């Protein structure tokens, strides 16, 4: 940044961005440089922000500079004129906490010939303009917008994601809730999520396998059993299944029947389309003279998520299995990518590194959020070196957390 300095000229600088983007770090750096230049400096902070120090301005990376805590613009103005009116440079951290009155105070200081540097969030946790930062941005002579790293996907982050007990906050929650990593994390546009109470939506998880016959249903049943033990209101859908001719009239042994029995439901409550031949859904439907209507599947998902705390949806086969000539399971996930997360089920065996990384790469390229990976040692492989390396390598290369590692019949790991 370059300044053309005129004697007696003041100006306003705004440093903004999401949480963890380095705003306070930059403010502290500029104030220190002013001190090195033998200028008189005063730095104000909101008294409610005591995350790292009661009085000092502090960054998340533990940079500090002496500060003056104040609870309001009125108090800040009073202290300034009583004790710090000879300051040439005035810094204000977390300026969004001070409300609309801070705009006039900053303007008055700049008109007096002061250099005013403020740092604060440009967006609230909803991703909307954080008052009064929008007006400060418009009035400033100099603006620098910083970006953090998205905690989900690693892309540049511009929004502060608020988490309550690990879940996204609701839209109508209070704007101000001072916290650190336990309350907020940086997110990019695609990974930022907000809940809406009037929608009454639960958590939606799509179960994605790295291939067919790797134990998606087995893993999902274990997840449901765990949730039921914790008294959660759970539902599962298997919208499409093929091979009814194998299972007979009562569908015993089918994925749909397993879910129905565990949840005390009828198979018609779990399944929308069950075709005769054990083939890909698009050809199985054609052979049965039927057409898969995607809106029917979506309507079932939308209905169930409104009445259950958690809904698991298991697809048929892998991501790119076609439901009709132009629509795959992946397309369904894309349609719900702002409302759901994916749990990837992988068979812990030779070859899983390639299959799992390809699945994760496809999900990431389509802006789909991944909750994590569950390894299912379907074949009860006892080669510990292979099993452990699969997990370590996939976590390292994908950046996606392994949630569980379980044996198909007990095996390694526990649910």
C-alpha cells in the first residue's frame, strides 16, 4: 500500500475479511510500523472481546499490541479526547461490534487529520453485510480485503461459519456471539451453511460407495443402530434398488427390507423404485417398462427430512450410476449440496486408494461437502500394514477425515 501524505491530511483505512483471515494481524502490523516511525498511536478494542487478553489487541496467531478496551463509541470518544487526542494514528479492532455510531467517530477523526485504521468482519455468520462495515467500506480511502482458508475444502474463505455443538447455526440466531475456534471456522461460498428454523430440517447424509457390493447398507445400518441407542429420531431411504427377483415376494435379504425391519417401517416407506433385474437402475427400469421420476425421489427426501432429526439416503452403486439417460446419483447430490453432507463408504482392501480418491475428487469438483470416510473391511483382511496404510494415505492425500474403520462382521475397529 502506498500513501501520498499531505500535511494535516487524514484518512480512513479498512482491513476486512472473514474470521481467521489475518485482519487483526494486519492492523497490529500497521500500528507497530507507525510506532517505529515515532508516531503517537492508540488502539481501541471492544471490552466484550476477551478471547486472548483483557486489554491488548490480539490476533488468532497470538500477535499482541497494547490496547484500550471500551464498551461503546461514547466511551471511546470520551477517552480519546481526555487522554489520547495527540495520537496521530488511531486503530480500532473488531469495529463491527461498535454499531452505526462508529462511522461518524471515524469520519470526525479523519477530518481532524488523523490516520484511522479499522479492522472487522465485512459479513456476519449468515454471509450478509455486517453493519456498519458496509458504510465504512464506502467511506474509506483505502480498503484491503483478506481471505482465510476454508476449513472444509481448502479454498479461499470469505465467510465466518458459526457452529453450535458442531452444527451450523440458525439464520435467526443472534448476530454477535464472541468466540474462537470452538464457535467459528472460515468457509468458502460453497461450504458455508445456514439452517432455517421455519424449514424444520434435520441432518441429511447421502451414503456414497466407491463401488458396488462394498457394504454401504451394512455401514448405514450400523450408523442407524448407534443413533437409535442415543434416542435419535432417525429415518433411512433406499430410493432405488434392483434385483427384486432374487429376494422373492417379501424382499427378505434386500437392503430395503433390512432398513424397514430395523426402523419398524414398511418397505414402501423406505423404497420408491424396486426393479426386477439386478442391473444398473436405468436399464433395470427400462426392462420393467418404467421410468424413474427424479421429482418423486426428491419429494420423499424433502418430506422425511422435515420430520426426522437425521435422514440417511443410500444410493444404488457408485456416484456415476445412471438413474436415467441423463441423470446420475451424483446429480442428485449436486441438487442437495447446500443442504447435505456425504459419507463415503470404502472397502479397506487392495485398490481402495485409487477408488476412494477418485470418488472424493469427483465430489469436491462438484462442490459437495464430505463429512468423512468409513472404511468397511468387508473381506476381514488381516494384513494390518495394508489396512493402516490405506487409511493414512487416503487421509493424507484427500484431506478428508476417516470417521470409522470397521470389520464387516466385527473385525477391526468399532462402531
